[in-house]
C-alpha cells in the first residue's frame, strides 16, 4: 500500500464531510462527527498495512518522503485526530451552548470537518523534506487552528484565545518564512537534503548568514512546540479554546513541531561547523522550558492551565532528548516514544475533563473534588493519566523520561540531567494535586457523572496502552526501527 494513499484518503474524507455539510438541508449535523470518527478510524487501521519505504524523488514528488519516521508520525496524527474527534462528540453539548441559536445544531459541522484537514496537514508535515512543502503543510494546520480555537464565538475567553493565537502565530510564521529566505539565499536550495550538501561545502564567510537564518527558523518552530521564550500564548489559548482543540494543540501541534525540528536541524548537526552551535541553543531552550514550565505549573488551580504550563515542561524534556544528539544523529526513537506516551496520557486527561466539564460546568481542579465517588472509572482514568505525566514507574510517562535521561547521560549532558531530575520532582507536586482532589476532597454535589459508552471504552483503551507501554515498550520501539 502506497503511503500517499493515506494522505489522499484523509483528503477525500475531509471533502466528503464538507459536501455533506453543504448539501444537507437539515439543521442537525452532529452525525458528521460520527462519520469523521469512523473514517479516521478506518484510515488509521489501514495505515498498518503500509510498509516503510523511501519514495524516489521525481518531478512529481521531490519534496515528499515516506521513511519510518514519516510513517510513524502519520499514524500518530491519525491516532490523535481519532481521539480528538471522540472528545469533540462528548463536547458538542457544551459547544452548542456558545453558538448563536440560529446555528446551534447545524453550526457544529465545521467543528468535525476542520480537524480532518488539520490531520492532513500534520501528515504532510511528517513527510515534508522541502521548505516549500513544509510551509504549505504548516499553514494548512495553522489556518485550521485559527478557526477552531475561536469557534465558541459567544465565549469571550475563546475569542481572546483566537485573537492571541492568530497574532502570535502570524508573527512566528513571518520569522519562519524569513528564515527560509535566508537559508535559500545562502545555499540556493529548498530541499533539505540539498541544503545539507551545500552546508558542508559552505565558505566560512557565509556561515553567519546561515546561522542567522537558522535562528529565525527556530523562533518560528519554538512557537509551535511551546518552548521558552516563545510560550506566552500557551496558557490563555489552552484555557480559552474548546477543550478538544486544546487537546489537539497540546499533542498534534507539538508533535508536528518536533518532527520539523528533526528534519530541519538534521543537516546542521551533520556539519561540524554548525553542530556545536545548534547543540548549545537546544540545551538553552531545554533548560529554560524545564524550569519555567514546571515552576509556573505548581500554583495553578485550573486543570487546563496546569496542563498548558506542563506542556511547556514536556517540551523541555523533548528538547533535552534532541540536545543529546551524538555523531550527527538525533535519537529519533526517544523523541517519538516520548511523544507517543504524551499522546495517550494527555488525551486521556482531556477526555475525562470534557465529561466533568459538561456536568460540573468548569475546568478548575475544585470541579474534580470527589470524582472518585461520583465517577470511579473516570477518576481512575484521570489518575493513571496524572501519574504517567508525573513519571511514575510502570507507565508510558516513566519510560519516556527514562529514555530521555539515558540519552542525556550517554551524551554527558550533566546540567540537563540535574535540572531534569529536580523538575521531575516539581511535577509530582502539581500532578498529584489533581489526584488528591478526586479522592480526598469532598464533592459539593454527589450526583453520579455518566459518560457515554464510547467514552468509557476509549478511557479503558488509553489506560491499557499507558500501562502496557510502561511495562513493555518494545512494540512501539519496533515500529520506529
């Protein structure tokens, strides 16, 4: 099965959803969510029939690759979108409350169609090996998020989040394009492989211009992965956006940003003249993100904001893995495994959050008081997610951090190791604060919280995968070979 067929299938599904929305005269269009979920689920299953292969560059596709990294992150994008759509189905009653009455039922159609096109952009990003293709796929993802973040247009925090995301994202895109321009001006190439060859033979006097272009690219990508000091948009956008979109931003956008970092920085770490400087920048970004993300997450009383600041900290751990490269090669397996675990535990937390929000009417940690009595299954799922995010043994989060620290020790990045250990301890405090609220704090309302059958099954699957990867991570590691 050709890897391109996965991209085309997602594109076809998105177009089908758009046409169904346009030609359906009825106001009730929530059924599109089920069609989108089923379609993405089928494509995700078919993705395991694709064998990793390098697509030969031709005049048609000189910018597209289907190496193992690309195949893995295509599956990552499909899996993320599948769970986000399930969360969106649970979120629909809350969403309808913030839409004008005239479109309250029919106005949710784009809310299910746009994530499909976002998924397509993420899949293109995973395969992009040319700056032009990278920019096109990046903009497809970003423009979709512009609409989705501000979708609850009667909710002031959502409008504020959309405005901030639009302005800062446009600014970061400007830096990114300017960086591409500088690198093209120095090397005369846009293909990443050709850029790498040009860097190796670059005169010394042109290295300053090349590094300036790379710095501009890192500013743009730093925004996408929410690394310090490019993280200012994260807490307000995460809190104001619809919860399924916050989940999509925290997982899908971050994963895509790190795929691009691996692709773009690979030519620079292979060149002796630039590898040391790149490593220094990655170490600095990792240290800042680890310290800032964990310290600012500690006093948070809103679970959405807590996860927003902790996502900055997790970007720090991922940058720690990238900064531990050796002999001109990134530890792609470590980054990919960490992101896979982060996908499972973060989306599980947001799925439970949506159900609680629908009943309790808020996202603050106080709304989770007594959840262990009101919804034992949901409380258990959220507990597993929090423990895994903190890095408790026998969870995917622990194995991800173990691989990161092992790479840092092997690369003799002792400063990162020490700071990382201290910040892991800080993470225990703010993640277990949520567990304490669910089991030790009394609930204001003892009415049971009911979740749909699909949600309950999804919680069970995610819990199983988190524990399974923490005990036996080899299947995911095999997929990455």
